[in-house]
């Protein structure tokens, strides 16, 4: 199976501290990964490397067959979809939902003087429908709820039909209903055979969508465990990752965790 992402002995060092500490890891084209770990574990740094936004201090990162430091990252980035709260803050509040998604075709935020073809607009409308946003196409981004904004971010990320999709805490701050709606949509998307390789960062096992295949647990920049979810996500690995005794339960492909009594 072709590899979408490959880390070989990767170190990211800042101010005398290893943010990532000799990480070796690979993601195949048909895999959907969840990255779990406490605050400051290095999860966002992993995504920034995968999105070619930074280079490792040492080691090798290969993204979609291109090795960082030996390729033009501006040619690789259009092949990657990335949704994060940080990106949402850069979207003009008065931009329509349709234009927020449509402008991904030019990798810009904010409609200006770009010329879009009918096929671009048809795809944007189709993507909005897939993420239950078509009725909001003419609304401005700043008037949306948190859940709607999260879905717009993801719709924008998949607009260009990426080969690798990165999601940084897509359900953070959502209420229960909005979280469950988004997780259901992510589950359906992840289960499609045409979906690209996916990486999703989260803090909570309750936010793992059904259909995700693999998990990496990370603490202090080092990998605690990585592999298929059914084998790797255990009370023991969660205990090691979060530094406290954890009880894990699962039902119908969903997980729940709490501190041991």
C-alpha cells in the first residue's frame, strides 16, 4: 500500500527541548489515524510537519512521496487538506459560506479577483451538501455557530480533493449535539473507499469517529503506542499516555474513558 506520510527518526528541537523525540511512524493511503495525547505532547507539531509548515531538526519526513528539505513545499501543499481553529480565525467574517469553500481552489482566504469556472462552483455546492451546509451557502461565516464553522472548515479542506486530510481538534468546543452530528459525518466520510489518508488530533477518546482505523498515543514528544485502534487503544496505553490510571470502555465502535476509581 502506498505511503501518504513517513517519519523516520524525527526530532523537532526548540529552546533546548525535544518537542518531538525520535519519532518513526508511517501512514498508508487507506488509513485514518487519530493522534491522542495530553497538552504539550507534540500533536500539533506532528500536523505541522505533515502539512509541510515546518521542517524537522533531524530525521526525515516524507509527505506524499516528497521529502521535506528536498522538494518545493509549495507544490506539495495543494495536495493536502488542513482544517484547524487557527485557520478559522483567518476567514473574513463577512465571507459567504460558499466563497469560503470555493476559494480553496486558489488556496486563498477571502474572495477577491479570482476567476472560477462553473465546475468549481458545482463542486463547492456538492461539498456543502455532503457536509449538510448547502442551506447556509449564502450566510456569512461570522454568523455561523461553532459547529457550522467547524463543518465549513472541513468542507473547505476537502474542496480540492486532497490526497492527505489533516484535522486539528475538529470537535473542540462543540456542544453534545453539534459534536455528534460532526462525528457522524466524519464517520461516513472516513468509511468511503475514495477518502484520502486522514490524521485527526484530539484529546478525548469519545471524539474518535467510527471508521477510523489507527491510533497514535504520544507523550512528551515520544510515541507511547501506535497501530490499529482495536489493538492499540487500551486502558494500559492510555494510562501510560496521560500519567494516571484510566478505565476504557467501548460500544458500537465508540469509546469512553475515565479515571480509575
